[in-house]
C-alpha cells in the first residue's frame, strides 16, 4: 500500500493554532523567535551564546553526574554530559511526564525527534556540539494523568494514593501490577525483555523519577540521550532571581495575559495565575497565593511574610516549584537550549510565553512540533488495499469515512440531484403561472416547494441509510480496520504503549524509528512494521 503524504495541517488532528503556526501565518510571528529550519538555527546559536550564563554549566554537569551515579551510563551519554561544560555546546530539549512504563507511544517520538535533530545540527554546524535532553516532569503532582498505560485494548492502572510531586513517589506495590501485566505479554523472547525492563526499572528503584530515568536510559542510552531531573537545589539556585521577581512583581501574569489577548481567536491552552509558583516539600506541592500582604500556601496553614518567604528562597530554593508558565523559563535558564520539541498542545502554551521571556531578558527557544507516527502492520496494509482505502481515507473521521465509502461502494449514485433539478424546473413553471393569478396561489406554490424539496432531502438521507444497512459487512470491515489504527477514534500515538509493538518488532523498533523520522518535516509518518 503506497504511503500518502499527509501533512499535519490536513491530518484533522491539529488545532487551528498549530496549523497557522506551521503555515507561519504573519499574525503569529511576534509570538516566537525563529521558525525551526536548519538555516535559522545559526541565528539561534548566536543569540543563545550571547545571552546564556556559562556559570550555570558547572552545576548542571555536577547534578547530572550525581543523578547518573547509580545507573549504567553509555559512552555517548557520558561524553554528552562532559560536553555540557563547554561554551560551544548547546541542547535540544523535550519534556514529558513520568507516565507509567512511558505511557503512550509519543514518548518515544518526542525523544527520537530530539536525538535526530541534534544529529542534523552537528552535520550542519560541526564546530558546535548538540546534546539531546529529556526533561523529566518530576515536580508535577497530577498522578491520575500518568498512573496507567494501554496495552492491546486494555488499560493497566496503578492504584495508589499520591498528592505530592510524582518524581518522589515510592514505587512500592508495583510487583503485583507486573504480575497482571506479564500474564498478558506471553512468553516470547521480546515479552521476556519487556518484563525484565519493567522489573529493573520499577521494582529495583525506589521512586518514580529513578525508575523513569532507568527506563529512558535503557531505551536510548546508545544515542547519547541525557535525562535531567530539575527538582534539585543546586539547579534552582540560578532560578532564585526569577522566583523573587515572580513573588514581588508577578511579571509572568501581566505579560502572558497580554499575549492571550492576541490569541483570542484561538483556544487558549493555559491561563496564568497571579503567582505561577508552587510551594514544595516532601509529599506536598501547593500553589503560593498572595493575599493581605501574606504569601499563603493553598490548602495548608503555611503562611509567610514577604521577608520570610524571601529568606526561605535564598536558603532553600528547592522549596519553590514552577508551574506550567514558569517551568519553561527555568529550563531556559539552566540549559544552553536552542529548541524545545513538543506536541501541539505544548507548543500552543509556549506561544503564550515569548513576551514574558522578553521582559526578563531570556532568549526564547525555537519551537518544533514533534514527529507524529502511525504504525501499521503489513496485514493492515493489505486489508486497506483490499477495501480500496488510502491512508488519507483512514485519517478521515469515522462518520464521514463511512459516508464516503458507502457512496463509493454503492452500484448506483446515492444522489437525488437530477430529481431536485426536475423539481426546480416544475416550480419555475408554477411561479410563472402564479404571476398571472391571485397572489394567494404564489404562497401555496412556495409552501409546496419547501415541502417537496425537504421530502427529497429526507429521501436522500433514507437512501444513504438503506445502503449502509445493505453494505453493512463491507463497512464493518472498514470500521474495524480504522479502529485498529485509531483506537477509540483517537491517534494511536496518544493511546497505545510502545510494548505492544515491541512484542512484534523487538530491538529493531527504536532503530527503525530513528532511521525513518525526520524532525524538521511536518508530515505524518506512516511506518509499516
């Protein structure tokens, strides 16, 4: 089955904001720095080099070395960590939540986009070094978003109580979870690898941050991926001046609100708080709220005067956690970063932030939409061929696809347009006649015209419905195939865990994706496995 060229813009799965961003619409250009092309990175490199505090490189390297102490580190990753100390080294970053066993497939695609872009940049700009970074969202506290994954149509959920930052969450209790999951995997060589990978990651590490680092390192260490947990006191020291400004001036709220006004024709991804910081300690992460000249921690009795909270900041910056508005700024302060790679929703909220970055004089990174992929088996490709379906057809929303295929398979046209034209001519004659008699007749003609046209429209709908019933067997095969490829009528990459495909492809899966994906192309990748 030939692979169609399906752009993000025509796929039907990207918001209007993302479509306009990818089309580089002029009204959005004030909201980003440089559009991500290989040539534009030259300007980004120059700007970041001028505006990045190289003093932040040493604590970054030291923190990474400490975080990698207890796992096997590849030569490629070790070299990349060392390179981060050099002024001509830059990063490309993606971020992701600590989803159980990586969550949906796009976890892989984010990281592979990041790795592949650093390769392309090294070829284009050989005098510089480029390091792929996976930023673990260890400070997030919404456990319900990450405590499950989908495998072969079943949802595997880790039932556990959690209120604080998920990176610190104990992995205790996952042995029983693995038993249930392992029973579904089977006993093949690839199944044994998956079981051992889960066991080594989650049963041999005490918290979710360490488990996720081990998992990502196991999958991508040979490509030099560097995994960062920024929930760290030494790293947050560089962020102190910006936290202080947030507490005192609320710069982010003011600037982001202004940008949102410019985006009012689109759906706004995130709205800023007056203070976009959390207070964090142990298993607590709650918003900081400024009221009556006090800084209160939401849902607790913890409260600070201005002097008290600034003293706490100076002595313990690790007690402050950025929210979705402030986290990107934290990232760009501690990393010599050129580009952030994310999904459409992430890029949408980054587009709200440039004026904030400008206000605090931090270089805004380039924003790249990650690769998107549909994995299909040869068997599914043959099914599509036999049904006369193109990939473009399969990307069509289900209800519309069924209508299109019904029209296509019907031995006669499901279209009463000829009858409507005849009716039109008949009423033209009747209107001419109405001109020659009492005007009451004209009203009767009009009423009859509306009634008969509506009748033909209803008959056309009934005819389509009747043909759907008659072609039910063929249409069911179309529906079944589409559901296989688009589970729950959503993108496969947002639903299915990588282990489902690793069972079939094994250790060839990630190298195949590395080979096929081109980070700067904006087409949906359909990959046969």
